[in-house]
């Protein structure tokens, strides 16, 4: 059967499974809608957290970035993995002890202020929308190639699917759906990785294969990483395993990006809410451990997938005649995510460092083939003739390695599972922030369960539409967009959550000033760099890493303002003492004024 036929089968089966689970798990009360009734077992919650955590950025884009950036690309792997460890050890048990549905709920009660709650609500929505844009972009990329539609249509299909099962089942349905999605995505990631490792190096463990000699071809007997270093050097790129040298990011930028991803993890509202879906603090700790184990399976495999993809991509394209180019190149050209322009009219594909043309052309139906649409784009002077979107590398990897059609389709299903699992969790955060934190806690405290549930479902619909728009008009690669979300989370939530748990003296005035200043500075810097064409002006720190500076601004201002404002009420200080000892099933209490 063809790749298209297999894709319809794989996607049809998995989507039917997701919708069936959502229907079977549909809820009729707000506790089930927001936190799955607090009754999810630790093992299942660990798998759901893994799926929620391993978004399109992890499945689709992370290995693609490492493939192009080499060693430096591991900043995403190190930041996201370290961040989850930080979250599991430093915040998760304590937040579960507090027992609230959402991060704004915690902020409002801990800082005894509805103003603080409102600022946290705005931050949560802003962060979530930025994050979900990357997921919808990932959905569009998968559909565009494997269902042979354009990226925008793919985003619209994804919007409809995620809306359906998020509205039906709320957090309960999403949780059990994410358990199934984790199984799909991890199988889809490992099978091609193992197959390509065996084919390239003879080792069935990809992590070992990455450090082994190539088994066949002109590079037989040479270690794969040495081959990649030589290829990159010959083609004008920085060596694959080099760090901080010419062509790579600076050390300070690498540190800032890694740190922003780490502390941003600890401030992501859709991950934090996962620890409210289990029965008690012990289960929260166990689910965090299970989730880390499930996440590590994919994250330790990603560098291997990246290395194999780059080696096979260069081997199958560079120096080859376009007329005899492999099928995978022609297939991906139709999506608008791969392009070739013959600058010297020799019919040979030349892959070199540098942009092949001015700007980044977009797919249009009138041209059909992306390569043909380049006639309106003036080529740049460097010799590179090939454009490859980094986000396709994992999805195209099985085709590049000439694996069976069913494996290619399985990877498509896995990519969709990764994107939709995270998108559904983020949409629920947005919906709960508006219906619970804004409407119920601030506008209408007398709202009935039915009213709150209806508003939550309506807000999912609104959030899906906004997320779809940003998925169609993304500000960067999937992992870049997600990195922006992590920076915003780092600069707004991390200091407030940590100080809220470990510092009784932190006041509502300090929290409000810290959150507002941190996220405003970070958002302003990102907008300047990504949308206004301004070059990084603060020590060369990129937009992906500026969240570290925003976090420090938040932390310093929160501590300074807290020092010069009245101490929190005694009951709040007692509550903080209670939160510090996350034992048992009890939950902290507080007042909100």
C-alpha cells in the first residue's frame, strides 16, 4: 500500500481511539473537567504527563534543531529535561499539597489578592497561547505532507479534532486520551530510530549507534560523528560536535536558553495542573517519577535520530542530479517545506551553508510545487541551492532512510499524537483560567456548576480558533515558538511560585510587580527581535534565552518590593509553613481579598 493509504489507516485508527476515550470519559462537573476528579492513578498520570510534556517541539522539532545545529542544539534537550527534574523536585509536591485547580488560583490565595490572581491569569493565557501556536503548527506540518493538503488546511483539521475531545471529556478525557497518545508517540519514535540505527551502524540501540562506525558505503568503518564533522566542515557549516565556536551560539546565549527552558518548565501551567489530577501528595511524587522515566526514553533517543537524519539527508541529496533525486524530496517539495533552486543551471543539487534565496517563500496553490514558486525570490550570492525546513527532519527521516510505508505513516500518527496531546492540555488551561479564575473567582462567585462548565467549553472553542490563527501564522520553527513560551513562563511564574512556597515574607505587592515586570520585559524583547527586525542588544542573548533575564528581573523586584511592604497576614504565613511539608492528603487553606 502507498504512504497515503497507510496514513489514513494509522491516523483513522488512532483518532477513533482518542475520540472514543474522550466520549467514554466525558464529564458533567467542574472537578472532573478541570482536574479529572483528582482520581487518576500515578502510573497513568505519569504517562499522561509525558504526553503532555512531549509536545510537537519534542517529537517533531527538537531532533530537527539538533540535526541542523549539532551539539549546540542540545540546549533544548538539556533545558527541557533539567526543567522537568526541577519541577518534580522543587514544586510539584508542594503545589499538590496546596490543592488548587490552577496556577492563578495558587497565586491568588497565596498572595491574598485578586489583583495578583488577575495578573497571573493574564500571564497564564499569554504563555499558553504562545505554546499552543507551536503545537498547531506541528499538526499542520504533519497533515500537509501525509494527507497531501496545505499546512493551513492541516491546522484547521487539527483544530476540529482537538476541540472535539477536549470539550467532551475535559481533563478526565484528556488525561486518558494522553495515556493512549503517549503509547502511540513513543512507539512511533522508537521503531524508525531502531530500524535506521541497524541500517546505518548495525546497532539496534540508537544511542549506541550514534557513537558507532558507519556500517556501509564510502564512509564504512568511520565513526558516524566523525563523518558528520567532516561533512559539515566540507560544506561550510560548523563542525557537528563543536560548541561555542564560529557558526555556533555564544556561551552566554547557550546558558541563557538552557536556563530559561529549565525554569520555564517549572512555570508552565498545563504541566503543573497535572499534579492536581492524582489523589494525594504521594501519588504526585510517584507520577513525577514515572513521567521522568517516560520522557527520558524519547529524549535520550532524539540526538541519535538527529544524527542519522542529517547523515542520510546529505548522503541522498548533495551532489545528486535533481532529475534523479529521491522520492522523498519530491514529496516534501509539494508541502512548501523543502525547496531547490538551480543557481548555476547545472541540474545538480548543491547543499552548502547559507540561505539559498532571499527570505522564506511560502507555499501557494497557484504554483503547486514550492521550487517553482522561487522565481519571485532573488537568490542570494552563496552557493547553497537547497532549503529544508528543520521541522520536517523527524517526519521525513523514515522516507529518507527508505523504510516501509507503514513506518512512515506511524511516524505521522506519532507526530499528531504529540502535538494534539499538548494542545489539548493547553486549551484546557486557557479555558479553566477564564471560566474558573476570571469568571467564578473574580466576576460571579455564585456561578453554578452548569454555568462554569458551559463557559469552560465555550472558552475551549475560542482558544482553538486563536491557536489555529497562530498555527497558520507562526513566528518561527515549532521549537522556537515553544522556547518563547518557556521564556515567558520563566519570567512570570517561576520566581512567584518558588518564593510563594519557600519565603513567607513575599508579599502580594512584590508578586504583582515581579510578574508584570518580568513578562513585559521578556515579551517586549521577543517582539523586538522576532517581529521588528532588531538585533539582540543585550549581550547577544537571543529571543529564546531572554526569559532568563526576565526571570531575574522578576525575582529581584519581587524581593525588593516585598522588603518595603507590610508582611503577609499571619494565616498566610502559617499556610506557607503547611505547604512546605507535603505529606498526607490534606490541603492548605487561605483567604482571598
